[in-house]
C-alpha cells in the first residue's frame, strides 16, 4: 500500500485534514467547522469539545478517502496563543480563550509591572500582548480564582488536541514561543513565572517540532479508522507550519512569506534570536530549529471584505479589483488606515481605528477601493521595514486569497519593494504539519530533504519603483500618531 502522512490544522473557523504522499502530492482532504463564542464584547472563546468532535469527524472522513493508501504518521498545527485549562483529571475547566481575545489588558499591565517590558523582550522576544497565553493565565488568577485553584495543566489548542489523541501533554517551540513565557533558549522561563506566582509545572514538556509527541490511542483509532499506535508528531503553530509547507527556512534567509487572508502576515526566518528592541514585531521560534520574525496587520483581506459588505455588497471582489485599476498609484491622494480591528504591528494597540484621509469631491469609488488595497500594503511595509533592520529579505512567497488578484499582487510588490512569488498551489498549515510528520517518522532524513519535494512552480512579480507610492507612504506614516491624538 502506498504510504501517506496526515496533517491536521486546528484553525479558528474550523479544522482541516489533508493526506499527502511521500512525494509531497496531496491525496485527499476534508474540513469541519465549529462555532466561535463571544460571551462579552472583546471576548472570543471556543469549546475544546467542539474541536475534538470536528477533528475526529474530519479524520474519519479523510480515512475513507485514502483509497488503499496507508497512513504512517499524523502531524499537528493550529491557531496560536489560546489557553486550554485542565484539572487533575485532564478535564477542561472552562472554555478556551482565543488568540484574538482582548480581555487581558489589566493582566498585560500586571506582567510588565512584575517583570518589565524590556526584560520580557530580551527573555522571550516579545512584550506582553493581550492575545498571548500568559496574560490569559494571569486573568484567570484574578477573575476566576475558583477555576484557577483547580488548574493542573495549561495547553495550547493544537497541543490539547494532541493530548486527546495520544494521552501525552507536550508542546513544541514554534507554538510555545507565542505564550509569552517561553524564553529564547526554548525553555519555560521560570523567573518570569515565579515573579507572577505561577507554577512552571503547569506547562507541558517542550519537544522539537518534528518529535513524536505520542501515539494514537486505540479508542481514537477505532473512531477514525486510523491505525492504533500511529505516531503523532508535535508539528507547529499555524504560521510556522504554513511556512514549512512553503519551504521557508532559516537556511534560506533571504526568502520569507507574505500572507493576505483576513489578516496580513509577513514571516521572515532568521538564524539567531534577535528581537526588535521595542517589540514592534514578534520574534518566535521556527519549527525548523531556527527563529522567525512576524509582522501582522490585523485587517488585510478583512478590510476589503468590510468595504465590500458595507459599501458594495452587490459587487464581486473581481469587480472591486477592476475598479481599483481605474484609479492611479497613490489613489489620487486618498489614504486609508486599515486599523479596523485595532492593530498588531508595529503599534500593539487594540484601540486604534481606521480612517480614510484627504477625500475631496473629485474622488471616486475607484480611488476609495484602491486606497484600501494600498493602505493594507503600507501597513505591511511599516512592519517590513522593522524586520529588514534585523534581517534582510528580498523575496516573499505570497499566499492567501488577496494575492490571487494580479492588481493587489502588483501593488504589494511595488510598495514593499520585494520580489513576490505566487505559488501555483498552496495547501497551508495542514500541509506543513504533514511535512513535519514526514521528517518525524524518518520518511525524509531532515527538513532540507523534505523541501526538495515541494512544488516549485511560482509566478514571479518583480517590484517597480514608483515615486507616487513613496510620497504616499511618507504621508501614511504620519497618520497613526495624528489620529491617536484625536481619539
């Protein structure tokens, strides 16, 4: 029987499972969704039981599509930063608090009072951030002390799923470095946790991303049709796993990735843990054993969707792109600040908001649409410039729905002044988890060998210098502080 590995990505909107043969070809895939809970404004939660049910359904469905292929390993990926609290019996104490939850502002202040922002950055690569896991634990201490008293284990979302599948509670560096308490030596920082009166024993063992975290329990095997004892590989956080699926590695430092989905993400690998001194971009461990810098614009494709839903609901996205072509580079002077959901990089400001600036009676809908596209690109450039001060990057593999538009792809290349390569196909974090699983069970000797099987058919867009963009970016760079002053 031909052998395959399975990648399982536990996303915010749903879970995706993919089977990949040892030559890197996807054989079958399936998805299942689950609800997002918002019990209060600014709160986002999910029920881990929903993750488990959806994941088992997805694995069972995938197994039925294998058509004679034999699974030899399963790799995990998932949404980062979430907190799954478990009691002494391994039962979930309360709903998981997610990466985009904003309830922890007071907890962030408490962490930076106890440790200090600069020391946090030097130890972990990042300041305290509302979305990270550690502030959620501090919030639980004060807001739900009875739940905290029952706490015996704290897991990230994909690691909780791994625990259900195998009975083993472990994590790996690419996901754990988004908690806020993993130091840059890839171990839990006991000094930080002691300062906050949190027991380091609450956190799971840290293994390598390609390590076998455990083996599939017999009862799970019988429910999914997968073999009992199947190796389950630790995998990676969603951004790191997606990068592995694109061949983004610290052995090729000039190449990063650009993703335009709901959010926009610039991912750049580095071989040394050098944080931005101000913490304006994230420094995380990469799943290849190196590190990576991450710049995030929270509303990228989300900004365009907001425009469509609010002002042009009867138009298709292709219509909006054609409309943007009727404007000019620089959107005839219109600027758009895409801070519709607050902003991550470089401001770390959940309260900042978006705006159009410099409107006149002469401007048209085409100018407004183009300004949205350019505003997202300018926002990503602010992060790109910080990243480039730490490690140079000249080439970005461009993924996500936004870059399927030649118009937006060209705007991004010219504003970022980087060569963009759009892969002919992309399979995302689940595919990267499968690649990590291949290495974990020895199907390939290391990641460099595994990268040789990845598709190489890319469309290349070379950047073109445009004075209109440079002038617009200088004006754009002043907007955040100007609007902050009138909030």
